[in-house]
């Protein structure tokens, strides 16, 4: 490299105006009832709370915001079961998979949901 090239380089380097780095933020945007909308680093027109980078990276949607505090909900396991019922879908007496008209011989079935701790 010639001496002139080096001088040009240093002249540009020393006169360059470096842009201010943008502020990095991690936000969870949520609805009025506290349910999450999205994790984002953009300005969105919703209510938000700031979260730490680890929470942002996990992006857990099983949360709720109460009094601007992030609360992690305990996941519940549910089991759905079909059982005979007074009010429900009318099915053939011999096969629950066959839906029939109420005028035909039938048995009514409904879904019952049970939570497991």
C-alpha cells in the first residue's frame, strides 16, 4: 500500500460520523385482559411490558399480564371423553360414529372434559 492510500484511509476514518446505536428492547405486547399478543422488538400500537432476553427468546404464550407483571400460568392437562348424555349429538345405537336423525332409534352422546393435576 502506498502512503497516500493509508493517509486517505485515516482521513475518512477520523472524519466519519458514527451513527448512534439503536436501543435494543424486548417487549411482550398484550390485550386489555392480559392475554399475550406477541413478543417483539418493534414499536406496536398495543400495551406492553419489557421482558428480559431469556423470556423474549422462549416466547412463552402460556402467560398472562396482571398489574403489568408477567405471570406464568400452570399448564393443565385435559382429557376429553365421549359419554352418553341427555342432551347431545344423536348417534346410531350400534355405532357412535354414525350421526342419525332424532326420529330414528338413537343414543345421545356428549363430550366431557376432565382436568388432570
